[in-house]
C-alpha cells in the first residue's frame, strides 16, 4: 500500500483554539514546545479531547483491498471518497487473463496474502470476473463477483481525535493484519512534529 499525506492542519490552529478559552494568545510560541505541550496537556491529559478535532489530516491511500475498505468504512468519524469499481473495471477488461501463479502480474489488481492457495484462488476469481466483463455484462452487475482482495484507493480525511481512536483500535494485534499495516503506515506518514500526539495510541508492530 502507498499512503500520501495530502494536507494537514498546522499545530498552531489547535493551540490557538485552546488559547481561545483563556484568551492566552500572547503565551504562544508559534507551534513551538510551549504550544505542543499545551495541546498534549489539554487534549490528552485533561481529556478536553474536542480541542484535538481542530487538527485534520487528508490522506490518499492506494493499494488496499476491499476487505480492508469495509473495515475502514466502519470508522464513522472520518470522510471517504473511494475509487468506483463501476467506472474503473474497464481497466481489467482489455488485458489478458493471468496465470494462477502470476502473483506479480496480478498484484496490479489484487492484495496478496502470501498464502499461495488463497492468492491463486483470488487470481481465478479475477479471471472469472474478466471473462464475464468480456462477455458484455455491465460493470454494474459484474462487480458482484469481485474478490475481497481486489485493490482500491481513496481519499481519507480524519481529525486527530478520531485518528487516535483509529490507531489505537487498528494497530492492535487483534485487528486484521492489513488494517494493522495501514495504521502503522498512516502513523509513519504523519508530520514528525505531530507524531507525539499519537505515540500512546499506536501499538508496537510484532515481527
Ligand atoms: C479488533 C476488532 C474487531 C472487530 N470486529 C467486528 C465485527 O466482528 N463485527 C463488526 O460489525 N464490527 C467489528 N469491529 C468494528 C467495531 O465495532 C467499530 O465499528 C469500529 O472499530 C469503529 O470504531 P468506533 O465506533 O470507535 O469509530 P467511529 O465510528 O469513528 O466512532 C468514533 C467514536 O465516536 C463515538 N461514536 C460514534 N458513533 C456513535 C454512536 N452512534 N453512538 C455513540 N457514540 C458514537 C464513539 O465514542 C466512537 O468510539 C471490530 C473492530 C476491531 C478493532
């Protein structure tokens, strides 16, 4: 998967929002250590977590499976705009079927698990779908036999409070392996000066 951070809110927006409550704007150090400490103290330690909602992150996420997408979509406090299979299945229609052991070629369309039996079955499903498309069935109907491993991409926007919740739930070893990878990749894509807000949410990756 590839994660691109498209945009993020500067920390000063959040520290200024907090300073609104006490009108202490003159104490700001323009996003320096004093402002960072204030955000952590009020947003995290004092649990005035709504102040963290002033920080937003816009990500472009590529190469995740539709299996992961349906778990990601459960996080209601976030916004998604997802590549439409109805419009993009034509990418598959005009190429040759894949050999069931052509993992490298098929990885253009599928997220592979590393378990050969599963990945070959995914390739077969992809080839079946392709044959159906070539026979003239519309994308609208053909998409119902997409394998869950089919790759997709989306723009995902989330505020810091909700991202903390997401990272804490989805970097946990009880979460699906692919969403654990996503959680870690999102953390790594954050600006360095923002990461301290999420360090207690993200769980250490195993292996
Ligand atoms: C390991 C794991 C296994 C899971 N297994 C399953 C499963 O088998 N089946 C399944 O259906 N789901 C499953 N889920 C999904 C899970 O139930 C949540 O839907 C998902 O993690 C989103 O979490 P959330 O509600 O905290 O996030 P968000 O939807 O982003 O909500 C963020 C926070 O806002 C508040 N909030 C949002 N909406 C409401 C509301 N309507 N009422 C009150 N408070 C609200 C809550 O405090 C919530 O934590 C699983 C999740 C994990 C991490």
